C-alpha cells in the first residue's frame, strides 16, 4: 500500500534542524514530495540527498535560497523529469516527475502571488502554461499523483477567514476557478477532499507566521494530493501531521491501497 507524503519544508536545512528527517524515518512512507528546499546542489548534505533507505531527485532554483522541490523514494525511479518544459518556471525549480512502474509521482511548488502584483502576474502565467501540461499528464493513461503546495485554497471551507481573503492572492476568483477546471474538466481528484468532503479546521496545511495564526488555527489548505481517478479511488486515509512543526506548513500523508 503506497504511502505518499507531501511536505513544504520552508527550507530543508531549517526543517532538518526541527526533526523532519527523524520523523521521515519513523513514518517510513514510500514516496515523499518536498517543496521549498531553499537550497542549491552545493548545500545538499548526504542526509538531504539520500536519507537512510531513500533515493532523492531534485529541481533547484537558479536563484539562491529560493524555491526548489524534490522526490524521495525507497527505490530508484524508472524515469525522472526535471521541470515541465517552461523556461520561466523551470528556472525557479518547481517540478520533479518520477515514474515507478505504472505510477508517476510529482512534486510541485506552484508560485505564490502574495508578495507583489508582479509575482501575482507570474502566478497567472504559471496557471496558463501549467494547465495544458496537466491535460497531457491526464491523457497519458498513467496513474499520477501530484503532491505539493499549489498556493491556492479552492473553496470557502479551505481557509479560516475566507470572507476577508476574497481579494487576496491564494483565494482570488480566477485562482479558484482554475482549480475547479482541474477537478471538473480534467477529472483529476482532490484526494483529501474525496476522503474528507466537509472537514474545515482540521484540513488546514499552512499558517502564516504573522500574529497568532498557528495558535488560533487561522489556516489555509493549500497543499494537495491531486491524482488521476484510478489511484485516487484507492486512497484509504489522509492525515495532516501537526504534532511537531517542521515549517509553516504541515505534512499531508495519504495511504493508497494496492
């Protein structure tokens, strides 16, 4: 039964100091998709590259201390794709795709638009170019799980203060409509919501470092497993780990049968 984790680390060095790799050994998932490495190849220690029992494949951003994603697995993938073929966003280190038999596991870190209008426009460009890529993935006939920080809360139940965030990046009408297209038109599946259709506060995966967001559970659900229907239908349980904090995000784990 494959156990797949998605975890935005907000810096792999920081997360390591907070016990992420010890937790990984204890949990022993089959696949781990990590985002926001905030590291270059030269910064990656043996522990980061090959934790005991795992092999890792990574996509680093050209800009230092920025973005970066990776996939850890208990066996070498049959094929690895670094980036999805768009120079602007591949330079930012946002995509690793690994094939294991008939299963493809992808780690994705979608852009945030919250820092400036310029970055929001970049986010819209990403949405425009990534949707056709998702169409091609869905058409491939493979079972696919895309794990990562999509930086969008899809529906009102996906964040605490939805009313006051309707004009803010991450909950804009255009962003939410884009997610709806992924689920309704492409027929990809939001696996957590498949298993927990009505869960609110326990569903959040990210809390701002401002104010008392964590203490008051003022959170957002922006980390997802987005999967093709076959493997989504085999999802048996989904859990968000909050007992320890490795970053401003919480790891999302899904167990799939078969």
